[in-house]
């Protein structure tokens, strides 16, 4: 009878993903791709033209940090398996 009402299932082990889950999973690779594209482009040419630009300034480190900060859904997905 417990299998009929779902009491035997472990919701933490379920891998069904809804739309919000897919959106949260899309953030990390999107920011990583934007960091790579920005690093290979000339977007930071104006900022670094003065010659005293910081390595921590600019869009590439910001995109990389955003990718790291949004990696929690990927970690949860991997830990469920």
C-alpha cells in the first residue's frame, strides 16, 4: 500500500526537472561561455588601455565568479546520482 501512495519514494533521489530547474542549470554554462567570449574579444580594451588595470577588474572575472556562484544546482544534480 505504501507504493501506491508514494510513501516508498525518496524525493531527494528523484531526477525529474521542472522548468525552473532547467533555468537554474542554464546559468552556469551561460556565464562560463560569456567569460570565454569576452576574454577572446576586445570588450575590455577600453578598460585596460590606461595600463594600470587590475586583474580582478573587468567583465571576464565577473562572468567567471557568476558562473561559480550559480554552480549550486549542478552540484546538487551531481550529488543526487
